[in-house]
């Protein structure tokens, strides 16, 4: 019978790399574009990201450390989420570099800033799906004892959605055709969807 590797995170994992983000994987990437109050563009990927509510639609990401994205969102109250596809993977990775606030990550990734419909923050023109968001909550995470951590959860209401026409087929959004990539674990692991990976299960009827 196979045993288990058991550990308490506060004591360390005892492995070559922290397995936590390899277990909770793959995760969608929060490619967040913002604009500072002085008009400086910022674009950064976050691996702690997801959708949290349907009506109104709310998405969120967590920033480990107070980054430029969080500062811009706190100041302006808005941001854009941009879908990362396989074709945009290298550009996304380029925008993950730690650079001074004055550096425009759109330039680092050789990407085109495009105007949003309802907010001032730019979207990535090359991304086939973008969500325009207004800040709904900004929360500092705490541990179980109520102590502050160095991480902030940013939640935003999606107020406008851009979807490239070719990804809508017979009235349905084609998830696989967009070729989204997702963050895995380890230092450099990513995943992308294949048509053969899809299967269906219907909810049990009451």
C-alpha cells in the first residue's frame, strides 16, 4: 500500500520544490493591465486568479506583495483581465519581469495597448478575450490567527467583455479554440488545452 508524504506548511515541505501550486493546478492566468493615475501603463501576470461569481460577474487575483498593479487599481478603481493564449505565452512571460514602475510592460512584451469601452485602463489588443473590471473589494489576507500576510486579494466586477468573433461558434464560446494556457507548479510549468482532453458530465437531476 502506498504511503503519504505528510507535512505542516509552517515547518516546510521537505521536497525539492513547494508542491502546493503543483497540486492546485493548472490555474488560469490573471494577465492584468492597469493605468496609473499619471497615465503610466502596467501589465503583469498573476497565477493566483479565478472567477468567483456569475451575477454580477466577479473575478479576482491575489498579489504576493504590494505590486504596481495593486497600487494602480487602488488609486483608479479599475483594471482589465486579458486572456493568455499559447501564441501570447512568451509575451506574457516577458511582462512578468521585475521592472521599475515607469517601465511600460506593453513595450517589454511587444504588445499593443487598445482602448477599453468603459474604463481608462488599456486592454491587450492581441488577446482574444478581455474583461473590463471595476474594483469591488481590496482585501489584505490574514492567517488563521488573524495576522496580516504580505498578500492582497483584488476583486473586480466585470462590466464589459470583449470576445473575438471567430471564438463564438453557433452561439457558444469555444474554449479550446482560444488555446488558453494555464499555470502549473514548479518553477516554469504551464499547460494548454487539447480537444481530446474534453469530456462531459451532466448534473444529476433532483
